[in-house]
């Protein structure tokens, strides 16, 4: 069995290419420094050599000029100088050589014949003129450093060595009559030149090394910055501007990569498509800043609850989470924790408005619900649509049918209407169930019989059935309704009455559906009934409806604490609500052990909280 290769880190990012341009520039800089150092050494050496030769020539020319002015006669500049005269001049040249540390001196005629030398025997010897000699005949002193083999330019038998050879023209009346050749040892000059050259090389290399080290750190810092900028640019193409998460293209690419790995090794991949409920209405009502804030709050909770998955913004109000095979089974529970955590939060849109944040989510598993990216996402979208269809704040697992509630299973006659309410708006469904329980509790408190209790329960479940006809943009609006929108909402009682009026034995239920928004002071709707003119079932539903509305999180505000809701009920007694019914309800909620409950508050006082909230 082949060993499994380690796959890329879950959610890993591509590495940016290394910026080799800086390395090339740095290498070229070193080459330039080397060439510059070499050229500088050559130039300095040449300049020093010229300066040294100029100094030597100046010194030797002065000595030779003094000798010529004192000792040399015009008749001496001929090939026929007598032996005595040649010996006398030779002695003078020997003294000049000793005093000037010279190696050899000879006076040549323009044709290259030696007229006089420190060695008298060389007189009359002819040396083939060289280029330097020919140039000296033009009246220009010509010094030069001659490396080994200087004897080829002198009649004297000089040991092969490095010498400085000087051709100094002798002229009268502007005509060069002879050239004096002077040879001296070049070792001192060459040693000084080597010293200067070494110093130049040392200084240049030292400066180049300092510059190289400095530029190395500069280039390394620049390279690091470019790498970070390149990484940021690459990342910017993969990140959503608002949430900082992977954008649509990046998260789908990650999913495709994970599916390929899962297909190769026979593993599962879980995905969750999460939708922020009412996001479009939130943007329309409070602006995009409020929508962005909601997105960020959901993002933070997603990171907290699904930290080990890949999270991306899939759409304007949707997140996509990809979980590896190890975490597939825990994906649904993590989403439930997310939903419960959001239930404890609110969106503060201004000083007075605190809106709830809820999400709908769909869970799908590769390869069960799809063997490709497109198939898996299509299933997730369909499942999410089912979760959103009943008002949101729900989690659906693909392939799993939702369990019908006890109420939906119990009532055969009204089952279709109850399910229709659930399909329209999940909040309305939960609210109706709560109203039914509160109303039954209050009916028991005032001593109504069992038949009436059953009627009240059905009326509670169906009291808002007319909201099936209210547009979603109005029904789920996360803000204050306009007058026109409120007029639309008022019609739900008439529409509900029309929906249930043809059912058998329905008169009392119709009364509850149609009149549960009448007020004790006559300022309610639709008929402005007052006091006892309002049917008892409608007055009971009004108390239960008001309490449920205050203690249940709504799209436009969070739930109130239980005691606060009870105080507001008492404040409404005698104006909006029947005072006796309010007293019976609030006293029962505070004291009765059989009050609808999910916790305790204040010792043995049992307080029921909708949707499992804790006061």
C-alpha cells in the first residue's frame, strides 16, 4: 500500500516567487566594484609612475644640464673626438654617475653614434635609434621604465634589470645636436609604486567591502519588503475587503483542492453554507455600515466556533466553511454553538436600537451529497433555501428531513395552516406556539373549561395565520415600519379571518384571530371594539400575544427580560389590555409552579423564557 504523502496545510497559501532581481543587482554591483577597483589601481599607478618619472627627469636633467654647460664643447658633438678629450669627459661623466646614483650615461649623435660615454671605449659605437630616441630628437625629453633587458638600448654591458631610461635632447639655436641617454636603477621607484598600488587596492577593497556589507543589508531589507508586498498583493487577490476572509474564488478553489485530496484518499469533506438572515433588509433599512458590522460579528463567531476549518465569504451575506474529514461529524454541533452564541449578541445600530443577529445554515458532505464542487455547492444552496424558507435561524442537514412539531402532528384539521405559517416565517411559527401556551395558561387561571382551552390553543396557533399574505420586506423588516407598512400589517387579522372562516366549528377561533389586536380602550384594530365588547378569547390572546412579543427576539429588536415584560404588561392594563386578565397572568407567571418554564428566577419563582433564553 503506498504511503500517503503529506498534503498542504489546511488553508495554506501559495508562496510568492523570490525577487531574484535584487540578487542580480547585488551581483552586478560587486562586479562593478571589482572593475572600478582595478581601474582605479591602474590609474593611480600610472599617475604615480608619471609623477615619479617627472621628478626623476627633472633632477637628472638639472645635473646633466650643469655638466653640459660646464664641460661640453660644440666640437665634442662629433664622432671624431680625440682620445684624451674623450677620456676627460668620461671622467666627468663617471663623477656624475657616482653623485647621481646613475647606472650609465652616453651622449649620442642624431645618427645613433655614441660620441661620449663614461666608458671611453664606447666612443664611436653606433646604436640603432629607437622610437623613444627618435622622439627625443624632436626636442622632447623621453623618460621610460624599461623592464629586464635594458642592455639592448645601451652600448654598455648592463645587467638585465628594471631601469629608468631617460633621453634628454641637447640643442643649440633650436636644433637638437645630440641626445644624452641616462640610465638609473628603477627599483626604488618600482618599490614605491608597488607600495602605492597595494595601498590603493587595500583602501578600494576595504571601501568596497564596507559598501558591499551595507548594501547587502539594504538589499536584504528591500528584498524582505518586496516579498512582504508581493505576499500582500497575492493575498489581496484572495481576500474579501470587508471581512478579511477568503473571497468567493479563493474559498471555492480551496474546496476544489480539498475534494481532490479527499477523492485520492477516500475521505470525506464537510461544508457549511451560512446565510445572515435579513441582510438585504438590514442594508436597506440602516445602510451598509450596519450590514458590514453584522458581517463582522458573524465572522468573529465563525472564527471562534470553527477555528479549524477554512472560512470564506461566499456571497454578499453568505459564508462558506470547509471542514476536513476529522471534523465532518462535529460541523453541525459547531453551527449550533454559533447560532446560540449569536442569540446572546445584538447589533447596535444607534443609541436606541439593538437588533438580533441570526443565521441560517446548510450542511453537506462530500461525496454523499455531491462528488464535485458544483454538485456539492448546488446541494448546499438548495438545503440553505429550505432553512431560510421558514424565516431563518435554522440549521438544515442535506438529506435529513426536519422533524414536524408536536402541534403540526396533532391537529389534522389545522395541520396545513400550521405548516403554512412555519414555511412563511419561522418567527411567526414559534411566536404562535408561545401564544398558544401562554393563552392556555391564562385560560386555566381564570377557570375556563377544557373545550374552551382546546379552542384557545388552536386560536393561539392560528392567530397570526394572516401574516402569510404580508410581504417579506414588511414582515421581516429590521426597523420601524412606516405608516403605510403598518397599515399593511394591520390587515393580517382580516386576512387570517378569511383564511379560517370556512373551517367547521370555527366561530370562536375566528373571533380570536380577527380581534386579538383590539384594545381595552377602543383604540385597537380593525373594529375599534372596547372593553367587554371584545370577545374573551381575543382578550386572552391579546395578553399572551403581548407577552410573547416582548420576550421573543424579533427582527427589529432583542427580547426583553421577563420581569421587564411583566411590568410593561401591568402598565398596559386598563388601556391596552384587560386589567383582570393581566393581573391573573402576571401573578401566575411569578408564582405558579405550573407556569411555562425553563429555569428559575428569585428562589422558587418559575419564569418561562421563549427559545430557551435565560433571564
